[in-house]
């Protein structure tokens, strides 16, 4: 993909910045310096009114619309960002930042702790979604972006969008929250705990101090396999795999990956460990589990949107049982109760939570129409 | 009159003040909302049950929430709109009375429009045909109709009195043209009421 680039060297593909911050953390204390890995697409216009921040999900990264350096795949949201797509670098200045706690270049447990010259490991502070967002705000200040035409994201990206709108209402003109929730449900915390226990039960995890040896890849792969099931739907799995056998005509009466779905999940697990750090998986799932936007607003979600001028668009998918429509409705209810401006659609899809990452023409039309109306 | 709107919607549109805030319940693909936005600078919000309609409306840049008049009106604060509009939707709700109470709580004014089940064609069809009426404004068969609470103009006038709702204005339509209020219960196919708190 070809992008128009600014001359400014703060902008462009595969950028890094190290800022002093400090970042105030929900857990108390401060974190500094902060490393940021990010990308920008398109050109910031003269009145700086066309900036769109794209927020990534749990295992996402800053490569929203450019080739991933490890997997070689297209950007994770190439369906939404690109020429003649809802977010178009010909018109928009698009920013995507690797969240803190992650492992694609922004500060995380695998980063070097300047006070020890060794990776932080478990000394990295436990961060929250609100911390991720405040960190992003520090980078946007550095990039000279005060006001955002839109903040947009799915899943954990949607949580960041909500946190952005609540923490920085005057910086966010439009907010698109897709397949997300204003709080992590008990069921979702439960799935995350299975993943974390799988990592921590891997003997190579060594309480997070594995960076000088083998990483706990078996634990991380199993965590990914379990999580991946939650991103799909029974209808989607049946349609894609059914009970079909993998490269064989008969059951093996053993424990090979007889079924296509087993083979697929194993592949998902194995390929994931090449691009993701196990400790980051612990930290980011923890941040999601701690997320309940109402916490900072007296337990009343509507108070998070009091007097908001931000326009909201909330989208859910009917087969998404991880972040079901009921969670989206809860957000819509709160924004309406606060007298805010919100649109909401539940889109029909067989592909579960992952629907927001796939080609979804209806979602694209909605995002496109919503963003254009805000210009 | 607003061009290209359904006649009942055109009446509603003509009687809404420029620059007001409206909530259109059962807004369909947003025809009324977009006309009001473009021609009267109205801040319009909508609720619509059908997801394809919602998608179409949001893609047009309208603020529409997929929802249900019976279930979702509670979340809107008191007096949050100048007008709450319920066009051709009253007869599809489970509790039309509660829905109208909600309209009058949410909006300073409420427009309610509905097909008149006492129109002479409907009466003829039932009296002489002995069958549930299927007419231009009530086109579905009894088994697949979304209209679960058929209502007549006199029924509606009665509930307005019983509940002490304040009736500001009323309009009646026969075909696509307005008709007089005398004999409306027999002669009008369609009624539009403007109520206020």
C-alpha cells in the first residue's frame, strides 16, 4: 500500500519515540521514560482537524494497515483503513500506537528497565486501559495532535475508545466502539485467567524472568488456543471446519490433530508465540480484566459521559458471545441517559467476536457514514 | 410541505420548529430525520428495530440506535427532546399507552400517527366480508402483521381524555390528502395527533 507521507520525521511507518512523561498510573506511582512504537498514515492537515486514532486489541499492534514485520501479513485492519475504505489516508491522518504493556516496541515487561539494564519482567507495573490511554495522550502531545476527529477500535480497542471519551472528552469529536464493553464480564475474566494460568504453569515462565533463556511458549500457545475459541462462534466453527478430519480419511485412535479444528487451533497457538511475549499477555489481559469504566464515576456508567459533546457509534455482532450485544446496549443506554449522541447497530454475522477484523461491508458503510457526518 | 415524505410524515415535518431536538421512534431508514436535518436544521435522533434500516440510516450520517419502543424508551431522560415522534408504530407496540406516556416524558411535545381501524373500508371488510381487513395502510394478513394493537381515532381520543394527555392538534388523512375532523373516525384512513405534557 502506498501512503502519502509528511516530511515531519515524527510521522510515518514504524516510528519510535521515547518520552519522559511521566505517566501517572492507576496503581499509584508514575512510569518513565515511556517508549512508544507507532505508525501514522496520511497527512495531518493544516488546521490539524483530520487526525484519527486507531486503538488495537489485546494481541494487536501498531501495524494496523501495513505489513506486519514478523508474520508478513497485511495490517490487522486493512479492511477498514486504506484507499476508499472508511478510514482513508488520502483524507485522514491515522495514528496507531502499540499499547504500553505490549511487546511490539512500546514499553512492556520485555523492555529494558533503565535502572537495572535488564528486562522488566514482573517488575513492570500492572497497567490499566486508562493508563494505556493516558500514555497515548502523551504521545499525541508529542505528535502535535491536540484534537481527534475520531478514536476508533474493536474489543480492547473499544475499551480504549470509551476511556478516551471519558478521560479526554474535549479531545475526541467522534468515537467508534466495536464489539466491546464498558466492563470486562466475569466470563471474560475467567477465560483470561485460564490463559494466564497456562502461561504461569509452563516451567519456562520462571516468574516472568525467562528473557535470557527459553520463553514459556507452550503455556502461551495453549493460552492463545483457548482464547481463540472465544473469538469465534459455534456456527462459524461448524461452517469452517465441521467434524472434518485433517489430512486423513480415518480417525487415528490417538491424540494427533485428527480434526481440522484441532490442527487449526494448534497452528494458531504455535504461530502466536513467534510474535507475542508471554508476560505481555499476562499484563494486557490483566488490564482488560480490571476495566470497568463506571469505577471512576461513582459506579454509574452514565456519569462517564456527563455533558459529553462526543458523537458515539457503537457496533456489535449478533454471534459475538465474548462481547455480546447486551454489553453494547449497556454503553448505548448510559450515553442516552447522559443525553449524549449515539448510534448503535447490531450486525448479523456468523463469525463471532472476530467479525470486526474481517471484511464486513455493513460495518464499513456504518463507520464511513458515521465519520463523514462528523466532518 | 416537505417534498417526497409520506403524507403523515410531511404533516409532522411541517409542524416542527426549526432547530429543535427530536427523537423519532420507529424511524425506519431515517427519511423524516434526514428531511428535518437538511431542511429545518433539526438535531434528530432515532430508534429503529430493524438492523438493516438502522445501518442505512447511520450510513446516511444519522444518529440512530437499534432498539425497541417498548423496551428502550426508559433510558432517555425527562424532557430531553422538544418532540418525540411515533409514526405508524403505535399499533405495533406491546403497551401503546406506556409508550405514549414515555413520549410525553421524554419530549415536550409528542406526535403520534396511526392507521385508523374504524375507517369505513376496514368496517366493510370485517362486517360483510367477515375477514380481518387487509387495506392499503394495513396491508398484512392477520397472522404476519406487526400490528398487534389496532386502534381507532375514537379509541385514541378516549385514551387522551382518560389519561389527561393534552391534545394540541389533530390531522386526518384520506388517501394522501387531508380530510376534515367531522366524521374522521369513519372517513379518515390515517390520523396524526400532536400531544403535549
